[in-house]
């Protein structure tokens, strides 16, 4: 099994290489992605001033499906079709759409995508596609 510290250190090195080339301004901020094992976060950052213009995460969504699953496990019943838990990729897509809505509210239509040293695959790709579908241009 790989050492998690070494894996994280490698990701930080990759992120530093990416950050050396990417810079966000007020008109075209940097869309930064952070992915943990449970959650995904996105921020619009103005690097000139060092300020976060908008942020979004999967924790902003209400999660009644988790409560429904816990209660159904004790009753040995399966939750109904509309209460089923969404997968992490689907949630990342919705976070992308949410950050796009927030960006359009503050009159930002063009961003620079910062994948944070992660591969452009899975949840990171879904977040980017959701942001594009929401109206952002990369």
C-alpha cells in the first residue's frame, strides 16, 4: 500500500507546477478545486488581491438521503427511488453548477481552471463539466 504522506506530497508538487503557470484576476479568476476522500470544494480566487470571490462545496446541499438510508437500515427496508443517495461524481457535477451560478451572480463568465494537482478525471472532471454547463467558460 502506498504511503498517504508521500502521495499527498507528490500532489502538492504537481499543484505547485500548475500554479506557476496559472494566475487569476478579478475579471478572470482561478477556479480552484480541492478534493478530499468525502467532500469536494471549489473556489473562485482573485490572485492579484489574494481574495476568494465565491466558494461552493458539497456540504451546501441538504442530505436527507443519508438520514433516510440510516433509518431504512434499522427497518430493513430500501429507500424509495427519490431518496437514493447520489454518487460522488454526481455531487461534484452539482457543485460545479452551483459555483457557476455564484460566478454569474458576481458577473464573472470566464475563469482559469486549477485542478489542484489532481488528475482531470472523475470528480474533478465532473465539477469542470458542471461549471461549463452552468455557463462558465474556461
